[in-house]
């Protein structure tokens, strides 16, 4: 018997755990996100391990992260304009194809043994640019497919697509490096094979998008100039204390909560004296916690006082990062990094969902691009924390990072009254 899953987002409101995944188009989009997320997380483990082995420098880990995040500042706004002007489906398709081609080229460089530190920089910059130009379209595509009532559920699984890759991707990358490096931790062969695998994942993610029936057509009128579209998007956020406040609250964890992701290879090597398999276990623990957080959020669509919960989860995030910095045994580090993953998934998905629900449909691409661009400010936190980690210790750096997140959240509590007042998230101010 053939079963047809409706793609009309307004027919029935389903409050089950897997409600959004019953939508065929969203299921296909989600599978594509899983593939690209696997590729990105495996790349983080592979490049993080090899770069640190090649340079033994926490600052160089930060520079590699910068090469990926700087394009978010430079190009995200234009990605939002593309999302509001063009069909989203082909935009997403070609973006993943470009990522696949770039990582396949990097695999060739690794396998022939001519790789340098700067190769990781240019590949990171290209991957970051493609992400900046396509991610606003992918994110704005979700409410068009599932409808507003399933936004929290769909965004939870959107986050889960990234966090599921944290469970299996790092472990797989670490295993491949350990097996194919033949015991030589400085060998680039294992990393080259990982890059071949992740390039295939990018290509598979592209093909999945082709089967989505929803075209992702532009939802409203835009101006005759891309620069005017960018200006309109910026003015829209500035004039809205609620949307602007939510974006501001989301920046803080990107400055001081995600430093743990960048410095995890250094912590694993310097504090735990671990190998690539241990690094994979730590990132897997973070992924398991994040999956559990995403599943919890999928059932939290009707949770009251979401504004207050945004602040609470941000405070807990800072506390867990500071606690992780004090740990020096594998059990406690796995537990605490898992809690970081759990609370970060709840915080980021809830914030992103509320932002989408508060924005007019024809502005979603540009607003999500502004949100993404603001997250590109992450280096403002990573660089000083990495400097502290290199001059003093990685534990000191992460401890300072967690404390900064706690203090910044307390400050924003007093500044963002409208955000504190958010109830279910569906309501819009008059």
C-alpha cells in the first residue's frame, strides 16, 4: 500500500514527537542536513587533529576556525538576499555541490602529501563562504514547508541533524584516522581518506534536495537593489526590540559558549593526553547530550515562559563550560561536555525558532542571514580565549570563557525586557 504524506503545512497540527518528519519534503531536507552535518563534523575532527599535530598551537586552531567563520560576517547578508529573491531549492543544491568539490580537492592534496597549514585556511574560507550564502535559504525553507505551528518541532530536528552527526561523525573520523594512519599520529593519509568520505556526503546531500517537491519560491517583493534589500533587513531587526534582542542573546553563547568546540583538541592533548579516538569520544559525548536536548525541545512547543528559559539555559551553559575546565579525568570531561551539548541544543534551537516566528515571511531569509552573520562574531571570543589558553593553560582559557558567559547573560537579563516576557513564542507584539 502506498502512503502519501501531505506537504501542506496548514492541514493538521500534529503534536507528536516526530510530527515534522512525517512531512515528506521536510524529511528529505532533514536527510540532506544530516549528510552535510556529518561532513562538517568529521572535517572538524580531522583538521583539528592534524593542524594541532602539525603546529602544536592553540592559536592555529583558532585561525582555522576563523577561516570558516569570517565569511559569515562578510557574505551572510547577501545569502539572506539570495534566499528572499531566488528559489531556495537550487540554491541549496549547488551550495552542497561546491562544498563537495572543494573537500574532494583537499583530499587530493592530503593524499599526495603536499598539504600545508594554509590549505586548511583556504578550504575553510571556501566552505564558510558557501555556508554563508546558502544557510539562510535552508533555514527560511523550513517554515514554508512545515508551517509555523510545527516550527519548534522542526527546528529541534534541524538542530538534531547537526547533533546526530556529533555522535557518529567524530567517532568515525577518529577511527578512520587511527586505522589508516598506521599508528603514525602525524600521517596525513588517514585525514585524506576522511576528506574523501565527507566530500561524498556533501554530494549525497545535494542529490537529496532534488527530490523535494516544494520549490521554495520567493515569498514577497524585494527592491531593485541587493544593497537596498540588505538595508531593509537591517532596519527591520533594529526597529524590533524583540527580534534584535533575541539575536543579541544568541550572540553571547557564540562568543563564550562555543569556545569549547574549538579548544577541545588542545584540551584532549594537553590535559587528558588523549589520542584521536579520545577526541572522538569527547565530541560524541557532546553530540549525545545535544541529541537529548533536541528531542526534549521537540516536545516543548507549548512550554510557557520561553523567554525566561532562554536566560536560564544560557546561564547553565556558562556553568557547564567552567565546570569542564576544572575536570581532568575522562569520565567527568565526557559528562560535562555532554551537558554542554544538551543545554546548548535547547538554547540555540529555542532562540532560532522564536526568531522565525516573530519575523514576517518575506523577510525571513534576510533576518536569518543577520542572525548568522552575528554568529560570525565568534572570533571576538575565540581569539582572546585562545590567547589565554596558549599563554597560561587551556583550562584557564575555558574557565574564563564560562565565567564571561554567565556574567554577560546576567547583564542582558536587565537589558532585554521584551525577551524576558516571551511566553509560548507564537505571540507577536501589537
